[in-house]
C-alpha cells in the first residue's frame, strides 16, 4: 500500500498540473506539488495556509475568487475558478483551480483537493480573439474610407436617440450635408484626391461635433450626417456654422466648383421633440428635403426650419 502511495505521488508530481490538498478545519495546506515552484517561483513549503493562496493573487481577482470558492466549498459543491496568481518575480500567471470537496462519513466537509493548471497561453488566445472580435465589430460599423460611422451604425444610433428624445421630451437635431460639386472635384483632381477630400471633411465634422454624444456618420457618397441629441434648433445652427467655418479654415481647393474656389458644403438642418405619433423616417426625409432645397438655392448654404 505504501508503495502504491509512492507511485501515485510520483505520478502526480510528474504532471504539469499542480496537485494540492487543504484541510478544511485548519485551512492549512496538507500538500502542494513541487511543480508550484517551477510555475510561480514560490517554494512548496511556503504554502502554509489559504492566506498564502489568497495573498498571492491579483488584487482585482482576490475578493470574488475567495468568496466564490469559500461559498461553493461550504455548500459541498465541486467548482473551478480562473484567476491571476502572483509569481515570486512580481509577474502574474493565469491559473485555473479545479476543486473537489471531500466529505467525512458524517457528510461534513473534511478537505479540499484539486489541481492548478497554467492557462496563460489560453487566456492570451482568448484575449486576442476578443480583441479581434471587437475590431471586426467596430469595422462593421465604421466607414472604411473616412473612419467615421457608416450608414448601418447611423440607423442604430438614430433609432436609439429618437427613443431617448421621445421618452425625455428633449430636442433632437439632425444635420445632413453634401460636398458641393463633388463629381466635378473627382473629374478635376482624380479619385484618389477625392478620397482624401472625403477624409478631410469627415475629420472636420468630428471636430465640429464637440460633445460626447454628438455623432458623425457617412450617409453615402459625399453626404454626411450629424446627430445632435438634446440640442435645440439654435444650438444646431451654431454647429452647422462651425462646420462651415472649419471647412473654410481648411482651405481645400476646388477649382472646378461654380460657387467657390474652395470646397464648400450644402446643409439641411432640423430639430424635433418627437411624440408617439412622429416617425424618425419622416424626420430624416424632412431634413433631406432641406438639403435638397439648399442645393436648389445655389449650394454653399444652410436651410433650417422647425420640424
């Protein structure tokens, strides 16, 4: 029997998983595999009590992991937990602790036995996948050329802000703008320069939308939209004027424009405090009509009215 125990111990200590045992009454380590020193740098005999286990844990993980493990153990439930363990060099290694609750003949918790697994590489992979997923999600809502939000994201944000405005009875303003004679710009300067022009205008619009919830999107082609939550008509007009000032300051040449030697924009603007009877599509259509009116009136101007 003693030989069997020696064999079992040798087998346990030859694995990469780190075996351990804790006496429930004393909360002391009855055993921990020597592999712990290879992984974390702490010698096996330095693991005296669960206090050593808890203090050698990342501060952000410690409270919830300890509370979870104690609660599960008291209930006699086998469990596992992922956390960052402190190495002797001051670094952190991701650990998965798999815990089995041992009961005595009376059914009382007698000991905890388990294995620690190094899951650092797995965590790195998970984090990289999460980063890539987030990047893909961002790309799916971002205009590939200008970097501002695309039409898909615009539709989602507009629906959300429309609902918020209706619920809070706050004004929602919308600015739609179009780069004047953009086809002529492309014909004169070429499509690469046209792409640069779109990027420049998008950047200027982001500068004009100064508040956290102000939202800029490319509507399509050379048309952009600014969604301005909790913004009165007067404040929205100031934002539109700021767009025009920033564009003028940028001095983007447009030798093929009939209205100016510089790039200009036509703007349609509107404000609404939506009620249950109003529809966001009608609101957008009304602003689009004002943009069309600005073009009809000679471009390089803004048409605004209460909706």
